[in-house]
């Protein structure tokens, strides 16, 4: 593969010690897009608001003001590039060795996006930034001169890497949650794996058996592949109960083997493939699993939920944290 190089180009920085010519607003005598205007510098405009309006499911109405502002700045030949961030609940922060969910700074306002503009001086950049709709919503903007920067340069003929297909993304997320489960079990003794630490009374080894039977085997082996449900133990919540005679190591090995079988079943099916063995109770419970896609999403959520349960139990057992808070 051809190496990619990020080249940083120096950009003229304005003389901040002198007040520059004020760039008039659009409703004043002069306009931003004066043809005689000489562009001498670039400025970054950081947008601060309570939260970003650009959620994955945001409608065109939700972001209309943002789009109108971007169109206006672009029409004035001042826009270089603009990027909008998703809401704060989708942020992940890294501080030292720890990884946490949420913004880096727990403040009332967050950086909801930024854009780069060209202007002859700071006054002109401020005039443009003042029209950002964030100010109407009680937020604000921060303007800084750009020192240097640039886009990734690629060799002639080299294309952007393709985004992972939907199937690949789903399988990657499922594999990641399975690894999370196994990572949280590693290093625990037989006694720790069997010890209930929460009032509900379940153990780590019981949770793993539940994942093996109720998630991996039921959904992929029975529902999608049409195999018989002849492995289910008798009794209430029996999938959570591990007999004392069964070593914890054996239960974990069964989980790994079930994962391998599930992957083999998944490999032979399209995302739109319907269940080979649907069940009536789904509709009675208000649930719908029309295809492999829906089943994958369900098992990802189930596995992630139980991974979070293991995070809490592991910290209670030996204070090990999967994500340092």
C-alpha cells in the first residue's frame, strides 16, 4: 500500500496587535463576498452549545439553521471547510490510561462542531462568526487563527479506503463485546467465578452459561440455523445455574465453542435471511426478528449489557476496572 503523508502547510497568521478592517455583515452597506477583498489568513471557529443538534437521526428541520449559516458563509467565499459533531452522549474520552464515555470536560457547553473560514483580519472573522446560530441558542463561538494544517495527500490513483460494509460492522461489534466478556473473566479463580456478589445472586460462570445457551446457541443455532432446542436445562432460570461438578473452565470453553459455531452459521447467511425457526412468543412480547440483521443487533445488545454487568462484578471481586473512571 502506498504510504500516506499528512503535510502541514504554513498559513499566514494575521497581525493580532493591530485592529483590521471590519468586514461588514450581510445586512449592512457592504457584504462578505466583496470581489476586491484580499484573503490573507484562515481562522478556526469552534461552536459551543449545550449539545449538538446533529444526532444520527436528526431531521433536516433539526439542522436547518446550521445548514443555512454554512450556505451563507460559503456563498460569501469565506468557507474553507466545516464539520459537525454528534451529541455529547456519543463522545468517548481518553485521559492517561483511562477511557470514559462522555465529553472530555464535564461542562454546560460542549464543542458541537467547527469550521475554517478565510478573512482578511480578526475583526472580519469575528463579524462572520457572530452570525452563527449557536449565539441565538445561548451558546457561543471561539475564533482562533490557524497556524498550519492540511489534508492527507495520496499518491495519484490511490483511493480512499472503503468504509466497512454493514455486515462487517455488525460482526466487528459483536466480536468486540464477546472479547469484553472473556477479558473480564481472565485471571479470576474458580472461587471468584462462582461467587455471587450482587443481591440477585448470579455468578460470573452462571452469566457465561446464560450467554452460551440463551444468546449464542438459541439465536444462531436454533432460530437462524433451525437446529433443535435439545440442550436447554430443566428448571426456572436453569441457564444461569452451573452444577458444582462442572468446572468454570469448562463453561468458558463451551462459550468459546458456541461462538465458533455461531460464526459458522452466520457466515452462510445473508443479513436479510429470515429465521429458520421463528417463535410465537416474540410477537406476544412485542418483539420482531425478521432477519439475521435483527438477530445480530439483539445479540450485540444482550452481550454488551451482560459485559456491563461483568464490569461491576469484576470491580467488586478484585477492583479491576475495564474502563477506568
